[in-house]
C-alpha cells in the first residue's frame, strides 16, 4: 500500500530547538522541544538524538532550519551568530549517523515555506517575509521558488535604513536589524525612560492611549521597519508581505504609526500565523524536496 511521505523538520532557534514529524500536507504528527546548546558539536549530537526519537517507518528525509547564512545548494552553513554551525559538516554528520537525507537552509526560508504551505500565505506565489525576534531574518519566494541568488539571498535584516545609525553584527551601519529587532525595541524602551522589561504589547497599548513616550518608542521601531518593507517591496514586488517571529504580530500592529506613503510600493503586510511551528513545517517540506521549494 502506498504510504504518504513523512519527514522530520528541525528549527534551531536562539533559545529552543524544535523538531517534529510532519506529513506532506504540513500536519504535525509528533513534536519535541529542548534548549539550544551553543557548542556546535554537542548541538549536532542532540539533533541526531531528536531525529532518532522521532523516527518511524516512512521517514527518509530531514530538513533543518539554521539561523545565519546558508548555501542550500551545497548544504553548507556559511556563517552564524548565536549558534555558529559553519565550523562543522552538519549535513554529512546527520546523514552518516541517521541514514536519512539531510537538507539545510536558512531558518527564515524554512518559516516562509511553512507559511506558504499551511499558513498565512497559502496559494501565494510571490511573498516576502521578515522574522522579528532577537535579530531580523528575511526570506523571499518568487514564482513559488525560494530566491537564492548565488548563495544566500534574502538576508533582509541587513537592508540599510539609517545611515547615521549604529553598527550591525554584519559590520555595516544602520541595518533594519539595528533599529527594528526585539533587541532594538528594548534599547528604544530604555532610551525613552520606560520601565525596563516593558513588553512590546504594553508599549503598543500605551501608545494607543496617547502616551507620548510610548508613541516615540513605537515610531523609532516601526518607521525604519516601514522603510525596509518599502525597499523590499520595490525590489521584489511581492503579492504579500509577512511579519513573523516572536514580535511579528506586534510589529504589524505598530506599522499603524508608519503607514506606507508611496502609491508605487503598496503591498498588504500581515502577521504570520503558524508561530513557532512555521520553521519545523517548512523544514520538513523542504526536506521532502517539494519541487516548489527545492534549491
Ligand atoms: Zn547588518
């Protein structure tokens, strides 16, 4: 009897590693979550253990979403921030130890694939996405295919929005990651004199009630984000722009204080809907080598 394909999707986040067994429709059959280890060798051992724990008949592939720049055609991590897997042959180790094919891609590419397959961008063929968390990730799907450039296109957190701004992790100045990430929001909150630990949703509620300091914080966070969205829309002309990651929905709401001005670059901006599941769903589907998302 023909069995529908299954695959394991893994999403390596700054805090947690999520792993799940997924069917071809993007449905999660079983999931496991554990803390992310920073040491690449120890982390790889844990990934192998997670794959073994989720294994069942019919699973031949694993997809892994990695934070950082990835050359998906060569199955190679090029660079990483808080978890740097560029120093070890990750795909080879997983294939050798588990006997399954392993496909590696950037975590935001995986999340966008998940949202197109089973989330906010169903039936869309041209979509751009920013994931807003500790940093800002990016991904673009055009004509139903992940945009790759020569190696690792879609690093949209590094769109320049503030030439007089602060130095970014990438070495340049004023990337949108430095103004509109969760880390940046924390900085804006402290600079405005609001209580340390005030959440993004609390700042938003204060701004809605007319609080001037909170409004200033939201503008400092959202206006550069709008500039980045406008630049990306002008560059790739998506039919839909998604904001994902832990702060995606709040950032979407904050854009009320930074409306799109140019009639040329209008594009609906919506929150991603799969939350933490987007990455594992997309990773598993990418691992199955769905034609639409193959490298
Ligand atoms: Zn940068």
